[in-house]
C-alpha cells in the first residue's frame, strides 16, 4: 500500500490533467461534468488524503527516530 | 565494527537490487495512465453513453406552445364567399366569368403569395413548390469551399418541424441513439432537413414543436417563436422564464448565434465557440432568418478527418459573413463537424457525413404533428 498508493495518485492526477486539457478543447464532450468523471475524481481526492496522512505520519516517525 | 559494516553492505545491495529501476517505474506508470484513460473512455463513451442516452426514460414534457389551427385549402372556400359578399364593387360590376378567389394557406400564404402555388406541386431536381412551401436548394462552389443553401418560404409554422432520432413520427426525446439524417427525414416526409443541436450531448434547453423537455441552459440559445420570429441569445443574455412565457415553438442549445441585433456578423462569440478546436474551418450546419415565414438552412462541406474533399469548411466568422451577405437578420449554428448533415427529398446530400443525428430540423409539405405528452393525456 505504502508503495503503490503514490503511483495511483500520480497516475490519476495525470489522467485528470489530460481530461482537463481535452475539456478545454471540446467542452461539449463534458469530460469534467459527467458522473463518470465525478466518481473517480472523488476516489482520487480520498486517496490523496490517505496518502498525505500516511506521508505525514511517516515523516513524524522519522523525526522521532 | 568492521564485521558489522560488512554484513550491512550486502543487505543494502540486496535491498537495492529489489528496487525497480526509474525507467521501468516510469514505463509502468505510463502504462497505468494509458489503461486509466482507456477505462475512462470506456465508461464515458460507451457504457455511460448507453446508460444516459439509451436507458434513460424521458421526462414528461410540458406544453409551452401550440400553433393556431391553419385554415386549410379545403375549409377555406366556405369562408371566402362570406368575405367576398359585403364588397359593393363586386355587386356593381358583375363579371360574366367570375374568377375564383385564391385561397391562401396559413399565416404567410398571402404575404408570400407569389412563392406558393394554388395547390399543385412543382418539383424539380433542386426546388419544391406547393401551396404551403417553397424551397430552392443551391449548391455553391467557391475556391476550396462547397456549401448548400436551402432557401425556404413557408405559409405556416406547421411546416417547420423538428424530430428526434428514434421513435415514430417526430420521435421520442432521449430515447435511442444517433440515426442517419436521411432515415429520419424519410420518416417525417421532410423535403429538406439538417441536423439539429445534438441535444443528447448536453441536454440544454430543449423545446421541440412546442413541448419543453429540458431547461438547463447550455451555451447560446436559438428560439423560433409561434409568430415565426427567430431570436438568438447568449447564455448570459437568456432569461429562461421570459423565454418560456413567450411560447417558443422550437428552442435549440448550441450555437453560437452568428449575427448581432443589427444583423451584422459578430466578431466575438461567447461560449465554447471561441475554443480553438471548434472555430477553425469546419463542416457546418446553420439556420438563417430573414423574416417570419422566410428562412434558410445551410450545410457547409468540410474536411473529413483532415482529408480534403473539395471543401475546407468555414470558420464561424465566415459563416456569419455569408449569412449577413445573404440578408439574414439572425443566424445560428447547429452542431457541426462530423455531425453536420443535410438531406434533400429524403436522400443524404453531404459528402462528409459520418455520424448520425440525435435530432433534425426539417421542412415538410404536411403539417407537423406535435408530440402529445402521454401523462398529460392521462391526467387530463
């Protein structure tokens, strides 16, 4: 989990940037407004929070050592 | 101490060996991104499309406008003698062979009398003339450009219809997928038809043949009112309640509106129309408005998948300038690009057509039969 989670966050972030760029070129396709975007985006946000909390905890543990 | 360090070093080396190289990691991440985008495309383009567009039940439409009953050619002769009787001139000078009074069809039958016949249908390869409609189709060629203009006179708004892709008659809202324009045109007996605003893609304000189906503002709006006037609005200008209370016969959401209030070509378009990918030379479909009862439907040919087919298409500015030059006072672009399509006499006309239509705008010689809200029927 510790190893895979940052990659998932990174990959999803890149995917959303690609979709954002596509949306700028053709807003009519509604890449950013349909549920098919909103659900993975919510998952991404939750994963980023989890990853951030884990990273902060790791950093604190390192400092404690 | 030295012995311990010696023990640690192989362990670290072993640990390093287990680590994935940066290059491999980047490749795997890229693969994951590609897979992710494809999964998104699967849901966005295929599964979500099916769910939203094929499986959704249509909302109950609200009747916003109905057209006044048209004085038909059969009914009118009963009225004409009554109108003729009170005039003293006819009594004073009785003619030996009284010429029958011409019966005009619809709201604008008399106004455009010279455009309509007295009942017969005159049809050529590129024109159609009857007591109700007069349509002339032009194929215009300029260097690197080909476009079709259908100049339309109608005696009544009942001959100006819209139809959804799937279903009987004018079709059912939000049901089914794209259908080839010639197929829809044949179903509704359209003389000329162009694709509409591809409403399913956005479900903006959708009012068709007097029925309101959806009222979420989306981009520029075009309204054709029951008095035959056509008006365009930007999303910011639009007053939805005022629009609804004005009883529009048709409302489309796409655009942009191409001419300003004075009928001059706009130099700036609100909405997504300024976006680079949409504004270059492209196949186009649009409607122009001269005055109530007189319109034109335009289809501009353009490249297909970047392949030159004799026409590069038009930018919005060029399209707007063309409408201004033709004397239109309002003009509005429907969905273009791969959606742009036109049919004439039920036959597909354009050459760059490769996507079906969700909805069409058409002119027919038979009155449009407006859909009736099923629930309203049962309630009423």
